[in-house]
C-alpha cells in the first residue's frame, strides 16, 4: 500500500483464534451482515443471547449460547459462499429496503440456500462490481481501511474534466470529512475528456462522486470495473457468478 495512506489509517491487532467469538463476528458469520453493521444491530438491541438483549460490543459468545437476531435463532454458516455481481442501476445495496425498492438480494435470491450479504455498498445509481458472501472475516478484511483494497471506477461527467483538476485530485484534496488521496486518475480515452478512470483504496461514503462534485462536476454514470483483483469479465450487467476457488484464495491472501 502506498505510503501516503499511512497517516490516515489505523492498524487492528489480530484476534486470538482460541478465544470464543465476539458477538459481532458471530452475527457476521451467520450471514446476517458485516461485523461493522453487526455492531449497529447490537447497539440497537436487535441481538439477543439466551433471550437477553446484549449491547456490549466486546461480548463473547460461549459454547451453548443461543443467539437471536430479530428474535430468530442464528448460527454461523459452515458453507462459505462468494458471489460476484455486476450491479445494475436503480438497485439498492441493502439486504432489505423500507421503501420497497429493488435490492441486490433480489438478484441473487436463487444463487444459494445460505444467507449472504453485500460487502460494502454501491449507491443506488452506481453500477459494477459487488461482492456478496457469508464469510464475515473476509468481508471485514475487505472493508477495513488498513487493508487498502484496490478499486477502479469509470466516471462519466456532464462536461470535460480539465487537466488542472485531474492534477489537483491526483495530488490530494480535502473534503468536509478530511483529506482524500487517490492512487491514479486519468482520462479513459484521450479523445473524450468527459470519461475518467480513477483508482482508489479509500471507501468513504460516496467518495468518488464527492471528489468531482467538489469541482462542480455532475456525475452522470459511475461504474466500478475492478475490485480487489476481480473484474467484470463475462458478467453481464444485472447478473452474477460464484467466485472460483483460486479467486477466493486470492482475496483471503492479498496484501
């Protein structure tokens, strides 16, 4: 990972594998959500252990404990599933939606019997690569900023992007939530300056859109074409495929 990220990330100490699992990890490995989202569910009182609401973030699940999410008994999935989707537009990246909008889960509803959930989030109008899994440890690894997962987006703007703005973005800009550093940015095609290829490791909310909005551009299309070594090759928009064993190993051992 580039040295320019080291001032903006934190390192987490590895967890002792012999200890009973933390409650958030247990929930994540049951295919409910990521560990980060599990923390929110625990804080909001949606998780019970032995019929008692647990809000303690560091609570460890002991052998014989009965864990419930929204009053439904959950257990860690033993069969791990990894699905790569080419997400279409107008689909939300959530397990369910209160406004009854179409979710990515509807696209993969027949993919497997196990519970799976999206790793991270793409905006409703953002298209491209999205990983879904029930492997909580891998999901947590991919989303943690210290691991710097490489992502490439193709961005179509409402007007040509000036070379000066590309240079400013490449050097680093500051938004309302702090400094923003990109790895690479350039025109996708030399003759069309409205389409930009941008490579980043950071995963803050709507970060690519906000980078260009900072310079008063409007993002017309945003497509994630590369994610942690995975590409959209042979996946039609709105469809998905299971990862190969080689791809799973690659994700688990990337550095």
